[in-house]
C-alpha cells in the first residue's frame, strides 16, 4: 500500500513484514531509509543516505505478538528492566501501536506512532497514558522522540529508555567514549555502584552499566568508524553487551551476536519521572553517523 498521496508526504509504505506483522518503510528524498514495525513502534533498520545499516537486528529474533523483537530500538516504558512490578522492560514494546502520519520537511522525512493504555495494560499498570514516537531521518541523522502524556487525573511515575542496539564490526575493536568520571550501577557485578575511571569503555566481556546523570553526547568508536549518540530529556545512559557467556543463553541471539552490537540507551532510571495529570514528558535520542 503506497500512501504517497500528497506532495508534502515522504515516500513510505506499510506492508506485511516478518511474521506478517505490519512494517513501515520510509525513505527520505536524499535516500536515507528506515524500517519500523507497528508492533512496539519498533525501529529495526536505519540506513543513512549513502551509508550502511547502523542498527543490529538478531537473525534469531521472533516476530510474534507477546515476544519483543530482538535488536533495533525497543521502546521501554513505563518500567526499565526489573525495577518494579511489571514484566521486564515494561509494557509498550509488546503492544500494537498505531500509525499517526508522515511529514516531509526539506530533506527530513518523519513518521509518527502512538499507543494508549488498554484494559489489559491497566490490569498490569493502573494508569492512563498516551505514548507517541516521532522518528525522523535525513542525511546522516536518525532522531527518535518519545512523548508520554498522563491522560488521567492521577499522577504516575515511570522509568524509560530507548534501548538502541548499534551494529559494530568487532566488539573487541569497539569502545564508547564520554562517560569518564560518572557514577554508575554495574549490573554485571550484582548492581554495585562505582565511578568510571577510564576514558573509554571497552568490551572484554559482559558490560551492563547504568551511568547516572550522563552527558548529552557519547561517541561509539567501531574500528575506523564513529557514531555520535546524543540524548535529551533522558538523564541516564545504559551501556550493554552480554559477552559470550550470557549471549549463549539468550534464545533470540545467535552465539556470536555479542561480537556484533553494543546497546547505547538513552534512559531515565535513577530518578523516575513524576508525571502530573495532563502533563507531557519528552525524551529523545539522535544518532549522527
Ligand atoms: O539494558 C540492558 C538490559 O537491562 C540487560 O540487563 C539485558 O537484560 C537487556 O536489557 C535485554 O533485556 P531483554 O528483556 O530485551 O532481553
């Protein structure tokens, strides 16, 4: 179904993807491309103009409702990880979102999705919300904005992340720069809090760290390539790679997948967001190749 109905609309279509789940494909005028499943509003591919794939997607990923897609950019809300009573990483990454339109502004093409609370979600988390995802591509940039509105008359608190899987050529020649000196929770060491003493983070084994009050920008260096990862609205940055041992026991990862990605996540974990009735919160992550 090609919905290129008006001049100001970008080139996009929604067709059955893996598992017959609806998948939106978007192209910007300069040739950047994006793929998003409406299930979870889950971005699975971003190829900047004249560039290569920057997101990792597991070849062992399931594409069935109820199971998160493995890779790409899972939207984590209203709970990060197991820090609360909800299922791991909350609710919306396994909910069907709705397509809410496409725009074209110069060379930037954008699409928008939303999901609201349901009877089933309210049984798990007794709050009314509307989550929107606005995704823009053009040139060498991918921008992802998450907006959360409290649509009821009671305040609620949430944690959240854009759980971005970034493709790398070789994890042993990869590092992340920009987090020196920060306090972090080391989840690979039982959750103990530490302070980052190194100028860069390397990946000799499992790395699973939440850096609190992290700077707006970090740099992923992958051999001779680098990628700027920028955030706004989110306060923390999560860095995750499972290492060989943990990777081997994750059912929707292939045994050597740990060598192919690093998760750099814009997150709000340390200080959960308190959202008043009717209030709206924004968080964004921008990748600059
Ligand atoms: O963001 C890192 C993390 O919390 C890790 O602990 C690991 O569990 C990862 O998320 C993936 O979680 P998932 O539920 O998608 O397997």
